[in-house]
């Protein structure tokens, strides 16, 4: 917390959290908009699964290339370039009249989201290396945006479904505001930059040294299957409840907000508890929780147990991503390419799963498609347990100093 006494770092924290909040609204809006786009364009499940996956393809693309581009033209210019894709994508959703343009729009939202994730996670990790509370607070701000937008969309479309276009126009404005905030984020002091440069030179002899560390692969596995489940649920949950008739349309829209409110509560609680309890003890509890509550969610047939399942699932999944990343904090700081490789490889999960759910839904029904996510959740729980066991046996890998 001593880092927050530095004026530049305080601004970096505040603005990074601010842009992550608006990115939560922008990036997670696709799940809420999907039913309206599906009705407006007469899309089938398979194509819907494809465009949700294209969002993740864009995420994967920019997660890797935004890091490489920042080395060529600088972080500020790189993030501003990639974030232009947000307002562009929602303009295409409003005025694009073909499936190709709609597909590109979803890809573009992923491009902007991936660059933002790369930039903000790296920035916060530099300021508070390996501190789970800082990363959990960052992702909590994302959750605030994620649960706010579905409520706004529900209010706008309450009396007329065609009013979704106004909600989409709001996202264009938010995209421009986000660009301005990124522009205002201050760069680190020259002294600190020189120090980082010197550290970088010291490690140039073994740029890809992270490939030799087993922790690198275990973290990738944990994040890969977590992102499979996250994007599968977020991308398809509202459509699932609307199309099965388990919940009325308006209540189905609020499930996204319920999920993200619980994710927010979970991230804030995890940020607080992680300062008092070892993260090795917290992560397994989260892993078991996501499996149990997801099974409750997909097996429930009435409103109360469905809501309980959503709340428990959101609360359990809240701290998994940030806590897993914090295990690799020193690895990411030592090797500048490590985070790009972790994020890029793990993001493949968010590409694959929505498409798989869509294909299964088209052939066997949306309920079976959603239920398939349970398999990846069990695998993720196994990776979480493996990660914790490995860290307890090899604590030196969390504080690389060679």
C-alpha cells in the first residue's frame, strides 16, 4: 500500500481502475446484446456461437500483438490504437447490414478488450507486484461495469425491444470516453523507467526462461479452462434462460447483473481476505465452489434455485483469474514476454468454448450446450488443486530471483 503515496502511481491506479470499469461495460455488453442482435438479424445458434468466439479471437489477437506493438511505438500509442476498435465495433453493430460486418464487430470488441487487459494487468502488476489485492480490485472495477450495463439495457428496452439501438449508441460514447482516460494515464517516472530498462537488459540473456518454469504451464492450464467456463456462461446465459423459458425475458436480462454483482462482491472480499489468508488456501475453495454452484444453476427449474446458482457461481469465480495471475507475478515481472504468452495461450479457451456450446445447442438444444460447460469446470478444479500443491512444494518459483 506504500506505493499509493506516490502521486503518479495513485493516478495510474485510479485511471487504470476507471478504464477497466468502462471496459467491463463495453466488453461484456455482447452477451446482453446477443439476443437482440439474434432477433434483429435472424441469426441461428451456430452463428451466434461463432461471433461470440470471434470476440475471443480478437481478444487473443490483441493480447499478444498489443504487447509486441507497445515495444515498437510505446504503450500509450499502442493502447490508444487498439481501443479505437471499441467505438468502431458498436457503430458496425448499429449500421452494419451483413453477417460479415457483424462478425467483424464482435472481433473488434475482442481486440479492444485484449489490449486493455494486457495494459491494465501489466500496469497494476508493476505497481504492486504479486499482490492479489491490487489485481482483485482491478477486476472488481471491471465487474462494476459488467453488472451495470445489463441494467441500463433492461431499462432502455423495457417498453420497446427495438430501443436496444440507443443502448448500443451509448456504448459508442463510452468507447470515446475510455480513449480519453487512457490518454490521461501518466507514464512512470523516468527514473523508474531507467530501472526497468536495466532490469530488462539483465534478463535479455534468457528472454524465454519462463518456458523452463513448470508454474508457467500450470497457470496457463488453470486460466485456459477458467476462461472456457467464463466466456461460455457469460456469452450464453441470457440466451439460455430466454430460449428455455425458465425465466421471463426481463428477468433473464437481470441474471447478467446478478452474476456480476456477486463477482464484484467476491473480488472485493477476496482482495480483503488475501491480505490475511494465504492465497494457496483461498483458490481451492473457489475451484470447488464454481463446480457445485454451476451444477445447481443448470439443474434448477424454478427462479429461486436458479438465482442461488447464479449468485454462488459468480461469487466463487470472482477471484480465480486475478489470484492465479498473482501466483505468477514475479515470473511476469522478470520476463517481459511471459504475460503475453500466458494471456494469449489461456485465451484460446474463451475462443473454443462459446463455439462448442453453439454447435451443441444447434444439434441437441441450448440446455445441453450450456451443460457441457460443467466438464471444463471439473478440469479447471483439477488444475487449481495441482497449482496449489505445486506452489506449496516449490515456493521459490513464486519469487524468482536468479
